[in-house]
């Protein structure tokens, strides 16, 4: 079992281009089905849209390749431009 608090401390890296996106600040959850649908990573090193005017990366749960001890590997082809 994995806790949300454990996910928040892990670096998110796109395996396609090696880009480090940051750490998870939030999750999108489907309450009807009780499933996580996406992870949210703030762009530009901000803390969950509180500071700065950038957008957040919205990464579909299906794009997660591996959840490691300190890193979450995702696979997003092309430029990482999935933003809110």
C-alpha cells in the first residue's frame, strides 16, 4: 500500500526526454469509483499554484511507468505540455 504523503516526496521524471518535472503537489481523484486519475506537479518549481502564475502539469495515472523509492517515472511522448 502506498500513502499520498509518500508520493509527495518523490521526484517525477519523464523517461522519454529525461526531464525532471518536480514533485507531486496534488492528485485528481474519481470519487465515484475511488480511483486516482492523475497526479499534479507544479510547473517552474512553485508550490501548487500558490506562488507564480504558471500552470500545473496534469499527468494521467496511466502514464506512470514505475513508482520507485525516491522517483516516479512517467512516459509522456513529445513535449511535456499537459497543463491546467
